[in-house]
């Protein structure tokens, strides 16, 4: 073999590498590299403008072959990268660019917002692949394993916030549910039907077995049997589960804004714009007087009786009135008095009582016109107002100690909230 000074170039042709083409590698066409007798072809091909590592050949890095890159043509047909133990690092503010025209990039923006930034293109996550924040895997809960989950151990960790910065009064953050009646995404050719669900907000809790037990729900439905373009009559259903686990509708708001309440209505606190309400209480053994269903006539120490219940949530009794009609007129007049009993559930019926409270008007000698309706306040020394509590039942009698007949229609009480 040839020698250069005291150095031997090769002991045999097999130890020589050559470019297997006339003219060597002086061409833009890739040519293989072989040993001296053409018995071995290596994984590398060269040209004046390019180099090629053939299919399924690895390019190693590091003295100990610590990392490699490979085009896995006969396996997954992918670009395989096996980094060293420390992983692969893209330095601060350096972009990983995609697309012929650098259409999109991936970057750790250290000198700007100090975050991981994706720019230039939308991010699409394939169907069946989850997006999880706060955990390493999806969790089955709420009767499904949802694709998007926010999981955590504090309220901050498990919180979704939607914010809008705008000087326009008519703009606000929004959460939108959209129901398409066609099975193809983006196809709007099929109209939603009456009673069809459009969206719902549900609340679940763990029950020592799983977290698939539904507690309550707000449902948004169609309430319209004539749905047309641009018109969707809607309804909102507020639902709660009973202790038997059955989900029932508690409140319905229909397409005419009518509100239907399935259970009892309890009002506490002060209602907006309503500081008091005057409630009317009628008695029993009624006898008609003209157009009024009044109680029987009373005179000469006879009485009529009424009962009622104090409303939930009231703070005080503002006033009490007797509504009555004078049906006889003499010089001796009439005189109305009231007596009452009051009790709460489980108490003796007359645990609180008071007798013969004078009215501030309708006393003997006052001039009242026959055949007219009067609203006379019961005297302020009545102690029913300080004794009665929400839900208490009370019975009241109205007695006329005068000789003139009158018909008592009922009493009204002003309850303050």
C-alpha cells in the first residue's frame, strides 16, 4: 500500500473509504460512501450541496453514544430523538419554528412575559386526548372522564376565571353553551326541538364510593313548539336532588318569564323595594252583606272571630286594622274592642293572650255614616305585636259593646320586613 513518510495510509483496500461514482463527490447528486473493494456500503451519502443518513440509521452524540437522532422508516415512520439523561434544552428566547414560511413557533419567552409562548397558529388537540391542568392524568368524575379538566387541592388550583378588560358597558365575560341538532360539527341545518336541552351546569360530590352523585343542576332548555330562524323560546330549570337521590325541578322560568315554584316559598330578609306588606285575614261563619262576604252582624257585646299565621321573615308588626261596615245608626253609636290568643307549634293555644283592647277610633259617640266601609286601627297598647314570632298562629275576636249593628269584614296586619 501507499505510504506517506513513515505513515502507512492503509494496510488493505477494505480500510479505504471512497465515493462510489466517477468524478468522486463533485456533484449535487447524493452518492454512497463505500470501503476500498466496494464490499461495504456505509449509512452516509454525500454531494456538494447535501448529505444523507439513510433510513433507520442513527446519528450518535457523545463519547458514550449518550444520545442519537434517527429516521425510523421501517418502524413508526417518525423522527426519533433519544436525548441524554439531562434531556434536550432550547435556550431562553430561542424559537422552535415550524412551517416552510416559519408559520408558527414555540418559545420560552424569558426576557418578555416569562412564559411558554405558542405563536402563529392555533393549537388543536385531537379527539380522545385530554387537556389536564393540575394533575398528571385525567380523573373519572361527574359520571364522565371529561377531555378538559382543572384539578387541584385548593380553591385557587381548581378555579376557572374568565376576565374581560373593556370600557364598553355592553361587554362582559361570558360562558356560552351551543347545541347543534345535527351530528356533524359546524352543520346547522337541523333545528333544535321543543324541550330539547341546550346546556346545563351540574354539581357533584363524593359519597365514599365515587364522585358521580348529582346534587343539583341548572338546565337551559327549548320552550318553543314553533322554533324558527332567529327565534328560540327558552326556559331555565333549577333542579335539586332529594335525600333519596332523585333530581326534581324546583323552579321553572318559561318563555313568557313566568316563574313556577314546585315547593314552598320562604322569604327571609328585606325584599328589594318592599319594606312592608299588609295582609288581610278573614274569619268564619260568613254571612253576605251586599257584595261583601262579611261576618255576621255584631252589637250589644257580641263578637266575630278571625285566625291567621305570622309570615316568615318579618321583623315587626307595623299596625293592625279592623275593616267594618256600619249598618245601624243611633245616637248611642258603637264601640269596638279586640281580644286575642297566640301560640307557636306545640304550645298551649292561649300561651299569650290579651282582652278588650280599645280601638283608636270606633268608640262610643263617634259619628260614622251608615253603609260605609271603615278601616279602624286597633289601639297601640296591643301586645300581640311584641309577642308574635314568624310562623305563630293567632286568633282574634272583635266585640261591639255598643247598640248599633256593624258587620266586620276582617282584619289586616302590616308586617314589616
